[in-house]
C-alpha cells in the first residue's frame, strides 16, 4: 500500500478498515489489517482482527483456514495447528483439507511421525486421495522403501499429472535405483510444471 510506503500508518489502517466495510465479503482486507497490526507490534489489535475473521465463519468457510495460514506465515506452527484443529471441529466437510494443512506444518517442524499418522487417517477415510498417497510414498522413499514408493508415485503422477512434487519424488526414486534417464525426465517435468521449483533444478544439476 502506498500509505504504508509513505509511513502514513493511520491512513493505511483506515484504508484497510474502510475496504472491508465497503466490501464485507472481501476478507482479504481483514487479513491485511491483521498483518499490519503484527508489523506495528499491536498484538491486541491483531488478535481482535483475527477473532473478527473467525466470527464470520458462518458465511465464510475459509475463516479458520485463513487464521491458521496467518500464523503459519508468521512461523508460529503451534498456533496454526490450533486454528486448523478448531476449524476442523466446526466444519467436518473440510476435515481432510484441514488435516493436510496440519501435515504441512508438522513436516516443516520435522515431526514426520505425527504427520504420517494424520496422513494415514486421510488414507483410511479416502484411499484414493492423491495428495495423501503422494506423501505416503515420499515418507516410504525417505525410509529407503524404494519399490513401494515407486509404485505409489507412478500411480499418483498418472492420476494427477500436474503434481510437480510427485514428479520430483518419482525422479528421486528413479535416481535411487540409478535409473538416471527416467530420473532426469521426472525432474524436467517437475520444472516444466513449476519453473521456480529449486530442489528439482538442483537435483537435475547434480544428476
């Protein structure tokens, strides 16, 4: 925002408030307002704004997800998980989506066993969930179970050809079997799908 760049903080704050007042279904204004308060060190106002977002959960299904994502972007994984769990309790239809967000946080925290346990819950309820199958295969790959990981990842990329992470991990699986050409093809595909996917570029250069 121009007002922030010009250090006109009172103007910036009022602009965000007015933005939401005039567009009551555009909750991005409240998210930006919460970040504004965080940057200004106004924790009480930040918490009040986040609570305001959640108070609209009845008409905005993504309220708790947004608040959880807010904390995750700040590096506060525990608060993020707390919000995801609270949202999951209020909206069971989005259970798997909340679980996947929790898994992302846990993986970032290197709590792989906890992440694997939640991922297995998803697979138990929906064995065809490609995101869960991809993570399950990745965890197997990390443990050295290449044959099973390879089979699962082949299925995932067949069913979800745009899954660049799965293509990258399939490349890893081929590389672990020293099947270099197949590995290169998968790394290339991952980069084709996501040009800024750095780990695939590094893997391709190393290979």
